[in-house]
């Protein structure tokens, strides 16, 4: 798949199954993330992989967060199942470094670019993925469990696996609604 087709036809698939990327395929996904724009070469990213037993550990963290909120049993159960929407979840953390010329927001955006690049690298290799944040990304219990401190931010949970459903047609948007010229 050529790069422009990849970008113009990007879709998030709601159903992902085994296999998840492994070996060189997974390394390519990380390498793509490491190519995100990075002002001053701060490398403001950290990737935490949940796969196999790690999926249960992530589920346990989400359950702990739900219980800390006094959530209803249905919400706790949903939190326990959340990681299992795909066979692998990569939590992308914006790891902030104080810098005179690179504000915190730019480092957060850089981590977001890393998530996008990683998703595209997965698709280019025959896998699929989708990016989620949601309330758990900001929850203090989740942040603490994953070592996210201070201005650091969970940029997203990148769910990865093999497409388990057919892709829907890409919805074409009217460029005139989004593009302006000075």
C-alpha cells in the first residue's frame, strides 16, 4: 500500500482479533512512532505494551480505578473487559521534559503524532488499530500505576490486532468546510 492511499483511507476498525503484531512487525510500529515530529530531540514518548498476561494487568488497573470511583458493578465489569477489545494495547505516554523552547503542549502533540504513526505502520503491515483515550487515560489510579507523573500525559491507548470485520467505506468530507486561505 502506498503512503498516500494509507493516509487517505485510514479507518479505525471496532473489531480486532489475534494475531497481534510481533517481532519485526511490532518493532516497525515502534520505529514509526519514534519518527514523530520531535522538536529539540526530546523523545517525549514512552510505550507500554499490554499483551498476553499484560492484558490482565491493564484490566486490573482499570478495575482498581473504577472501584476507587465507587463505580457500579456494570462499570467495573466494563473496565475489566476494556483491554480485551483487541489482542494488544500499547499505552502511549507523553514523557515531558522541561525545555525553554519546547512547551508541554508540543510534547503532548508529539506523542499524539507517535500514536498516529504507529497506527499507520500497523495498517501498512496488514494489521489494524484504533486509538482511544477516555476517562481512564486521565484517572489518577491509572496514571500512578503506569508511572505517569506531573505534566506527563497518556496520549492514548492504541488497540492493535488483525481486522475482524470488513472496513466500511471512507466517508468523504467537504474540504471547503475545513480549509481556509489567507
